[in-house]
C-alpha cells in the first residue's frame, strides 16, 4: 500500500478551534462520504513541514508531494470550507489523505496507516545497508542493554525480595562449603618492636546460593558492586589476631560480587590488615621468622559453614615483585585447622604462613664491624709505653664509651624481651674485651708504682760505693746502684728479645765465712730484674687469640 500525503491540504487546528480533527472524521465515517470540510491555505506551515519530515524519516515508504488539486488563489481566514474527493481510480490502492490537524489523533492515524504500508513491502536499499552494518559491527552484535528495561532490574531478576537473606543458604541442612583463595598484593612492613606485620591482599570467596539463580540463555554472569552485597548473604570472615584492618574505598569500595545463572557466587574484596606475629629474637639478627595470617568465620561453626582452600596451596598467589628491606621472603604456604572456643564450639580456620629470613649485611655494617674495630683499637694500648698515662687512659675510656653507645643504639630499636639475643652476646663480649684492656693498663700501672717504691727503699738500704770493701773483714757488703748500659754488662740477664729493660746492679762483697756458708762464689755481680712489661707482652698475644676464638665459635653457632 502506498500512502501519499498532500501537504497543501493541511489546516491549523490552532487557528480554527472548531475544525474537526481527522480522527473525529474517521470515527464519524467521513471516509465514506465524498466531501470533507477543510480550509485551504496558500503555504505549508513550519509545524506541518517538521511533522512531514518526521513522517518521512520514520516511514520511508511514505511519499509526500504537493497536491495537484490546489487552487491558485489566495485563501484568507474567511474562506469557505471546501470538499475533498477520493479519486475513483487509484493505482496500487493509493490513498489520498488530507492532514487536517496536528493533534495526537492525527499522529496515531498516520502511525497505523504507515505500519500497514511498511509491513507489506521490503525495506528500501538504505535500510538494507543499515541492517547489514548492524549485523557486521561487533557493537550491534552484543546483547541488548538490559538495564533500560523496567522488567529486568537486578533485584527483580535475582528475586531478592522473595527470600530471607539473613539466613545462610540451605539453612537446616548440611554446612555450606565456602572456598577461599588469596592474592597477596604487597607485604608492607615487619615490625620487631610491635611484633606485627602489614599485608595488602585480595580475598575471594566462592559459594553457591540457589536463591540467586536466574534464567539465562547464554550462561552469562552478572557483576555488581558493594550496593548489592548489603542485601544478600555473604560469609562473615574476619582475621584472627588482627590489630587493624580496612577495605579500600578509593575511588569506590573495592568490592566485587559476581553471580552466575546457576547460583554460584564470587565475592572479592581488597583488604589491608595488620596482624600479630610472635617472633623469636633469640638469634637476632641472624634469625628466620615465620608469621601467619589466620582467616575464620565469626558466627558460623563447622556445622553451618565449611571453610576450605579452593585449590590447596595453589589458592595462595603472590606477586614476584614483593620485597622487603630487611627480609628475604623464602616461601608462602597454606594450612587448615580447627579452632575451639569453649563457649561457642569448633570453627574452621585457614592459615597463610610465610617464612622470612633477615638480611644480615646491614647489621654487619652498623653493629658487628664497629664493635670489632673498637676491640682492636683497645689493643693498641699494649704497644704504648706504660709511663704514657695521657695516651693510654683516654684510649681505653674512648673505646669503652663507644661500645656503650653501640649497645644502646641496638637495644633502642628492639623490643624489651627478657632473654638474651645473639647480637647482645657479641656486643657484650666485645665490651668485656675493651673493658679488660683498660683493666690491663691499670694492673701494669699499679705494678710499676709498687716496683718503684721497692727500688727507692732498696736505695735507702744500700748506700752506693764505687770501690770494693776489704774481703778479710768478717762481713762486708758494698753495693752500687746505677743504670748500666747493657753493652758493658754483656748479655747476662737480658731477655731473649733484646728489649730495653731497666735493671738494678748490686755489687756485693761477702766475707769468707759468709761466702762459705751461703754463697759458692767469693765475689760477683747480682742482677735484679724488674720487668714491668710482662703483662703487656702477654696481653699482645692473649687478647687477639681469645677474641678470634670467640668469633669462630659465635659464627659457627649462629650462622
């Protein structure tokens, strides 16, 4: 059917309020008559032109042309109403329509007639090109947007209002299995002082809730955010022994809910948690720590909820770029245990274990090497003259104070534990070696002072004589005290190392009776050695040997 609209036959309802509309004429049987009252106008109004353009776009099969019956004379407001005749001969069932109004009835009539005209014929070539483009474009091949239909709201599709989601799925039946897997995004901090760690992870839950099943032809899941999570049942997981935890909310809550047509649900969220880690610092800083993150249901016991790792150890995934400044991450692994509470019962608990080995190089540079150098510096005093008191005393005091500072600095960054740590053993043994070097010089100085007092006393008792007394006298002893050059006395009494020694040379002359009774020789020189360097000499060997032995034992035990 071909629909021809004569634009010159339009009339303005707004100018003629008493003009009957086309819908009224049709309902009144005006199509059976030969005449329809109308008002002729010279030109088509702009509103009618816009309407004709809209009709041409919606119904391409409609042809709009100027009426051949238009008379060429002016028509004013006082013009008479004319008649319109339907042609007796009309090819292809042509219908000549005169549009008499712009009201809603006219639009409806044109719409119905246009449908009758379009339904009987195929679309023109431009329409065919558009359909071909829609079929070839991936955008038009996608499923229609269900959100634009008022009958496909998520709450209506999932029938949320028809069920009580305050109860777990299959309440009263067997426990619902809830699988868990974890993606560790970062391991932020490990604190020895607070004995805790901070971890950011993606926590995912898997379970089946048949109340959320919905019909689907392509088995396509639906994804929602946190707004729907508050309206359905989700597992009430929490972190055991956690100090602080929160769900990230930038730019929105990092929560994802994915529902499949058969009722399977995936619930994922991004969490940062700070949990307790019981550390054994007895081998610090040569220690290896194992920390655990524990996940458990808060309300549901093992009779209602069975918590398990979805893929065993493969349920725990880590980022290869995770690194810590003080620790090397050796491994991650998972376990599952049951936890018992006396007032509530047994609960399934999931464990994430990770083993950390501490980097010792930092502590070697900051603690061990400075302590060793201070000990070696204290040995320098063994080679300084015993009479150089201003040199040896400050050296010993400086090393002692430096060791005290190192010990204080290490303990300031450590928890106040009641047991001894490995670093404490090394530092305190080093401190003892430094302290003993100061005590060694105190002993040397004291023995030197005592010896000098004895020398002065001996000088007073033995007056100095340069000659030899009469040997025939009953008893006579002459002494002479002097500092003698070793070259004049030979090597008698000199130490093997040839070191410079102080000596007292006493010349004694004894009588024959005395000589026969006590002394085998008639006359001789007696060398009395006062060696105050003996302690220093032995310390030069004993101190380094003992400290080296300590290091061998220490590193063999703790390394």
